[in-house]
């Protein structure tokens, strides 16, 4: 399955590196999220058509975490 890279972001947090890659193949677009910890990698794929829902859920989680830090 040939995938074309459309956009990549990299986030470094302590000993972890996160790669967020927007890719396109014959079946559509996906965001590939890879966590690298000392060479060990785990990956999930999020279909681009549900990316808005995914971001909304992460925003809700962030708001909850931020509110708990204030307490």
C-alpha cells in the first residue's frame, strides 16, 4: 500500500517523541500518530473524516485536565 506524506508534525516531550503524519493512499486520508520511546514505537491511525471528532474529544480531555490542575 503506497502512501503519500502530505504533512508532518513532531512533538518532543521528555523522553518521548510524537510524530503526527497526514497521509493519503488509495483508500483516503489518515493521520498516523506514532509515539517513540527510546526506539520503541506504537502507532494509531485516525481516518481524516473523523479528525474533527478526535480533536474535539482531545479538547474536552485537555479542559478537564486543566480544571483539575487548578484545584
